[in-house]
C-alpha cells in the first residue's frame, strides 16, 4: 500500500533527539530518510546511555527507526562533492547542528538553495534570531527559557522541568509540520524554502495557556487559577501544582497503595458535582451554599478534593477510574512507564511496538503517534552505522566500487 510521503527523500543531518524525532516521523509517513553520520563515530547517542556493551543504545534506536545510514565527512573535499550530489537528489535537508555549523562547512542556505532550488531546508536551533541565537541548547535549557519550568511545580517550591521532552521532540513535531507545509507550497511554486524552528519558540507555543494567564491574572485577584482565589498576582504566572490549565478545576488525589504513582487525576466539571457527591456519600454538599455552584466552590477547592480523596484512598486507581468513567467524570490514573510499556491497547494500536534489531534483538519503542487511514506504518529497525553507505553512493551519487574505495581511503565515508 502507498504511504503519504512515498517518493520524498530526506537528507537527514540530525543528531541527538530534536532533529531525529522529526525525521523518524517523516520516515514513518513513507519518506526515504538518509541519515548522514560522521565516519567511525556516528550520532553521539549511539554510544550514550548504553544498556548493552558495544550495541547501539536505546537512545539511538528509539529515535532512528526506518532510516538508512550513510557515513560521510562533509568537511573533506570528496565528502563535499558527495554531499552536493545528495543535495541535488533530495527533497528536504534537515539539520540540528550548533548554530552556523553547516554554513562553516560551506553549506549555508543560499548555497544549498543554489545547488537545488527545490530543496526544503529545515533546521532546529535553540533560539531564533536575537541575543541568544549562537547558543548551543539542550532539552532542559529550552524548557527553562521557553516558559515551561517557571510554570511547573508548586508555588512554594523551585521551578521544575518536565519529563515530556517538549524542547526536543516538541520542536521535532513543529519541524515536521513546517516541512510538510513547505512541500505542499513547493507543489505550487516549484521552489523550496527555509523552515526554521527554535526550541524556545516551540516550548512557548506549548505553554500558550500560561502566557494567556500572564495577561489575564494581571487584571485582578487570582480567580480560578491557580486555584488560590483572592491571592494577589506577583510578577508572573505562578506555578500551578496540579491545577488544570483550563477552566475546570482538577487535582491529583491519592488512591489506595504505597506506590509513588498511586494517584489519579480528577476533573470537576460543573455537572459532575452532584453525581460525585452522591457517589461518595456526601449528598449534603450538593445544595450546600458553599459548594453548590462552581463559583461557590472556588474558595473551597482544597476541601472538595480532600473529600474526594477520602473516598479515592479506599480504592486502587484503576477501580476509581472504572467507577468515575461510569459516571462520566473525566479522570486519569497516573500510569508509569512500566504500565505503558505493558499496556495492551497501546500495543494493539501500534503506539508501543516491538522491533527486531540485528545486534540487540527485540526492543520496544513508541511507534507513530499520528495515525493515517491510507498510509500504514511498519516500524523497522534503526540502521547500523554506515549500513547503507555503498548502496546510497551507487544509487544516488552514481559511484562505482573504485570511487567508493577512493572516498573511503580519503576518510570521506
Ligand atoms: C545539540 C548540540 C548542543 C550538540 O552540540 P555538539 O555536540 O557540540 O555538536 P555540534 O552540532 O556543534 O557539531 C559538532 C561538530 O561536528 C561537525 N559534524 C557533525 N557531523 C558531521 C559530518 N557528518 N561531517 C563533518 N562534520 C560533522 C559539525 O559540523 C560541528 O563542527 P564545528 O564544531 O567545526 O562547527 C548542538 O548541536 C545544538 O545546539 N543543536 C541545535 C539545538 C538542538 O537541536 N538541541 C537539541 C539536541 S537534542
């Protein structure tokens, strides 16, 4: 069966997480992704956080499925010739080197556009143009500079970074959107264009509701958010603990058990109050003047969730979920990574998949989270370093065995 991006070839100069997460999605959507790696070393993550000696790490294998690997040193003369030919035959180049790295090698946007006016050039950097544009950036730097850390955690504690990789994989998915839009525009114009994603911008985009609150809360006392009504607004959007970012109060309450994740998140919609109070045997709260309406409950939300917690502590989180779901009350148990790795429904829909790797054997990974009805995804292994160098040089660059040997002797591949 055809896939959405069949016929699109990506020159993947990415490394670590942000860029590879983008090109892996493109590969799952059907693109031919050629990962360019430094000869003898490859993407640094091949060797980072290894769980098996001498075998590509899960860090690498889980971000580079369905790609081909070509080793190429683009700083050598022969490497530059090969790279130029590849630019001519690809639809997209994606890179997330430190700012200016590709231009220092002689491949700035103008040169790339001149070599192949149809190519889309996507890059991910820590910051956009401005005072920080030259900085190297990793995930948590982006979380801290994009607004996430200042708004995560509890109001009486320090800023907290989140486990979701919103700086890296969040930027990756923004990059995918930009590349797809540029490819569609190219169908009309025949021209490629630059797609620039700054990790700070991507994180701020994901923190949009917090920027909303910065402007909203400055207008008066803290109503509704972060569930400290009557409090005064300081300088900036405060950390909200478990409070929901939307208009409905929500909180994480304890369930039965001693585990660190024996909790469930519960959202109190206005229509949920009556069934909830009946369920936990607190009917007197339904018409109580301090609790009967959402506005009346606002100053008492701590009490509301304390009442609810008294009940949830008597059951495990899955029982609570079953019961609340039966009453149409939004809730979500805290699932840990072991729960998710073993979840049958995630496996059944290909969100958690098993992949056979030639050296490590079977490993599990997160499959394509974007499901298309006409573009099936089969998740295949990440490539070994340079596994496809010869076939790519023959097919796309037109090299014969002697030319490949010469490039190897020069350290270009
Ligand atoms: C992630 C990051 C901090 C890593 O920094 P780093 O390990 O020092 O790696 P760099 O990107 O600086 O690359 C190191 C060098 O290898 C070179 N290089 C990498 N692959 C190469 C190849 N195939 N051929 C030749 N040179 C290569 C680069 O050109 C660079 O050379 P230079 O220092 O002479 O300019 C940095 O790449 C960065 O800020 N990237 C943008 C933001 C980003 O994506 N961050 C999140 C990563 S998950």
